[in-house]
């Protein structure tokens, strides 16, 4: 698999596009005014206690107070409170916790009134960014993520990512972690730690320990609320989480960002430093790599797939609904059941991409095409799980129900990415899909028509503006079709057609 990271920088924000084999799978935006990112740690002030919810509001500086539930306090919150009091005086400098005496764990069924007091200072971490009218979701069970491991203060637990299934490798990693674990800290080994040597793990551990010490040094004489530890910028966090040998290209249009990425790769993946390049073409970077086109065709209500099949994605207040449609797709399989299975398998791959691309969270219900064969339903379920295994966000998939519905839950930690794909309608009031979206639909339908060998002559009727778009230039889109399908498509401009209206005429 060929993986590329394309980074577009401008004065106000930075866009990150992750491509796998040329296909857009992740799109992230980092804005300069986003002060509440997942992973940020704040010295905050406890606000109103909510005994009925066993939770508390916490002031982190956002217009809406953050929400902290009792179960997110962490078992060692009493040790955390004691540590904050000591460090706040400015006289306590032992940040390594070597000689720090831990308090007893709080009762997992206890009350927040017995642990927190309104007005006290508390270290909290953002686990869910502000969404809609809600403030951030918080936790006081702190963690500092590195490349290979996560450092957990006030803990002695060692655990390994569930994605590492090899029992021998898990035992090896646990032994290595135990040999380097500092007193007073727990360690969680990440998936990318698989196969790594103790020296690499220890170097990553020391980097996280230095971040922890730097954070603790900022606590003394600090007013609340104040951010005292920032998560890595999006470029570094993406590289930290997904960097592997499949990366072939990292391109940015910003010289300073290029140097920053190279410096970070020097720490975590020195041999990959050479793949970072500066974009010098006059063509905008997202245009050059076909990202703008993919954005236009991937974020609409309707998403086209191969051979005329498509998805319809609807959003409600409570959940997301995805409907799978075969369109006018010809039945080349032996039966309707086989066709349904083929379309559903194609759709499952696109659905996995859409969830990751749009960062859709919460409850997602997918209405696949009905299949009566139990083996086919199980095959679809296993295929969907495989496609979703590449998604780093926590999720759970239930088997198809008796009605053919598949339910997915996906962790929501930041607002869903929503991009407007419609443009003003030049023929009348209102909006229509952008022309590039229509071209994508035309190509999907053309692929279906050409797949039928009985179709000898194909004629495409459409608005003169769109006809010119397809036929002008060298090579034109029509000529590209000819090279791909070995069949010439006759294009007829029709003045009577609306801007985005088209129709295929086929002669057998």
C-alpha cells in the first residue's frame, strides 16, 4: 500500500490529507485559534458539583464549562490532588514520583462530593473537544502519548494494545516495559511498539517523561484556568500515530513546516526524513494531488461507487443513517443474491472510508441491500470488520440484524468534518451539486454501461458548458475514457438541458 501525507498551509489554518493508493482516507484541519484539542492538559478550577449526575463542571477557559464525570476522575485522583498541592507551592521539585507516596484508590461506586470541592484546582485532560453547544469532555486520569507507548502518572499498570494479538509478543513487550517503567508511572504499549527493541521504547519513554517534568514545572504560581501541556500539532500527531514503512511521500507547501516535520521524523523515524518534500509547482498543492476533486465528490449527501452503485448519507440529531443502493447497475452475476453481495462488499469498503474521512461519531445505522443467504451476511460482516480495522478511532460493529441493518458505534472526540459541496444553480434559484460531482456520477454510470458487451454505440447528451468541459483540452476527459475503455463516446451538446442534466443513449 502506498501512503502519502499532503499538507496545505495558509495564514489561518493547516489542512492535512492522508492518501492511500491515491485515495483520500483522512482529512484534518488545524486552526490557529483551536485551544482545546484532544490530549491538551489544563490546570483548571472545579466549578459546580452535580451530585445527581455524579459529575462536576470544570472551568478550563472555554465559554462553556467542561464536564467531568466521577468515572473519569481515575482511581488515583486523591494522589493527583495531593501532588498538585505540593507542586503548587513551588518548593516541591520531585516530579519523577520516585519518593512520592501514593494515596489509596477511590471507591469506584463513590460520590464526587467526597472527592472534589468547588473552587479547588485540578489537572484535567481534554478527551472530547467542544461539540455544538457542549463544552469539552474531561478526564483527570492523565496520559502522555508517545510514539510507542503511553505514560500514565500515578499508576503501576502495564498493558499492551489489543491490536497486538500474538501472545508471545505481548509477553515480550510487557517484560521490556517492566524493566524500564519508572516508579509511580504506568505504561500502555501501543500497536506500533510491536517488534521494537528496549532501547527504542526507553528513548520514547524518556521523551514523555521530559514532557511530564516540563508540565509540572509550569504548575507553580500559575493562574487557573491555564493550558500547561499541549498535544502535538496535527502534523506530528498524525505521523506519531500512523507513520510506517508504507509512507512514500510527505509534501507541504510551507518551508518552515517542512523543517519542523523533518526534525520530528529525525526523533521517531530517521530513515523516513528523506521522503519530506516542499511543493514548488504553480498548481495548488491540493489540485496537484487530486484532493480537491475527491473532497467535492466525497462529502455530499450522495456518494458514487463503481458500476453505478451509490450511498446516501443522512444525518439526524441522534444518529447517522447510510443507505446502500445498487443504482442501475447491470446484473453480471449469476443471481440477484450474488449481485447484492457484490454491491454490499464494495459499499462496506466505501463506508469504512467515509466514517474515517468525515470523522463521523456516535451511532451509525447502515441499510445494506437485503441478502437472504446467511453465509453472505457473515461474509459481509467479516469484510466490514476488516475494512474498519484500519480506523484508529475506537468503534464497535454489530452483525447484520434480521432486517439487514448493521449498527456501528464510533467514538466521537471532535466535531464531524462537514464540507459544503453544492453551488448556486445557474438555471434557477437554489443550489445543485458541483459539476465535478456530476462528472463522478457520469463516470460511474458509464462504467456500468460499458460493462455490458451488447452496448455498441454510446451517446451522452448534456448541457453545452459541461460538454465543453468533457471535450476540450489535451488530453480531454473523453479521450481519457477512450484510452481506459477502448470505446469512443459521442458527446452531444443540448441547449434545452439544465446545467447538470444529462442522459445516456445506447445502441446495441
